[in-house]
C-alpha cells in the first residue's frame, strides 16, 4: 500500500498557468483525509513553494517539503531541517569561471535571493517564479558568510545543448548536474538529488521505499523516480524520464497527478 506521494511542481502538479487544478486539489484533500502524505519535491527555493503549501494546507506535524532539488528538507510546521547540503562559495566561483569560458549566463541561489554577476532574462524568470529578489554584483565581492544552495547555468536551450558536452570531467565528478528545464542547468552538492530528499522524508515517517510514489517530468526528477516503489512520469515528461518510469500518467494539463492519486492511493 502506498502511503506517501512525492510530486514535482513545475510541469507536474502545476499546469502551464502555475496553478493546481480543482481535480488535483480534491484528490489531495481526500488523500490527507485517509491519513496519507503528500510532499512537494521541487527545484524551487522555499519562497517559491510556500503559497502552494498554504493552498494545500500542508502544515501538519509530519508535513515536509523537499526544496532546491533535495539540498534542503524541512518541516513545514516546526521549520526543523532534517536534511541540508548547500554548496560552498568557492564552488560558485569555480563555476563562474567555467561559465565565462563557455559563454553562458550564470546565477546562484541562497535561501532568500538569486545572485548573478549579470542580470539576464533567465535570472528574471527565476526571480519571478519564486518571488525572490535579484542581487546583481561581482562574484568576487560576495560576503564570505553567504550560503550558496545551488548554482545554475541559465541560457537559451540551444546554448545549453551546446555547452553540456563541453563540461569538464572534473566538474561532472564533483557535482550533481541536472537539466531542470530547457533553459536551466543546475549544479548541486554531489550527494544531493530529489531521491535522497524524498528518502529523508520517508525515513522520518518510518516508511520504506515500496510505500512511496514519486511523480515528475524533467531530468531533476529522475533520481526520485528511480528511488520510488512506483516511479511515475507525466505525459508531458522528457522521454528519458518516461523510459525510466514504472508508469506514465496524463500530462500536467490533463490532471495527471490527480489521476495517480485516485488510481493508486484512494
């Protein structure tokens, strides 16, 4: 029996208007009434998740959120952090140097803002989606106490397609690298991914992986889909995600998440 469902947000739970459908809301409320759990597992920072947590009323004693693609797992009620793996400032500096060599835009996320040496349309998308401020400034001048959670190369999809094969082996071996959107390439601590984040929640709840469903659509969802007892790809998912999933549901415009909850958990 499945007792926990971890769902990605953008391209999964949310439709293209960044809304949760009425059918999905109803399914989630029924899920909660049965004493089962839903956790949002997202690449977003906490600021970009909170309004959806409020909408879903995910504030019970054992409600958690997996943010920053697994770099932070936190109780939504007590704010207790059960898993936290940020990057170092030196990692941002190293990746900034590489971004100059590759000619690609870059930004870094803290828990409260997005930092960039040069404002660009993709950093503005990040800021808008997550309702966090952009702080523009030289990488060398960032305060040493600043905690960098993740670093991102952000650019036109064709540009990212071009530079990904050029990433040095040393960088690939040092970081978890995820294509979370056509225009976002993310760098995290090597041990971090959504799978480890969801696993931390399951452990906290006393559940094993066979009791967990994970649903997603993009490259940053692959690890949790592999981890889950039932890994589900959205109908709109990347083909590599569909090929790894145990089950393919409808798209995010067709209540794919609601269908999974109704079919496997109610």
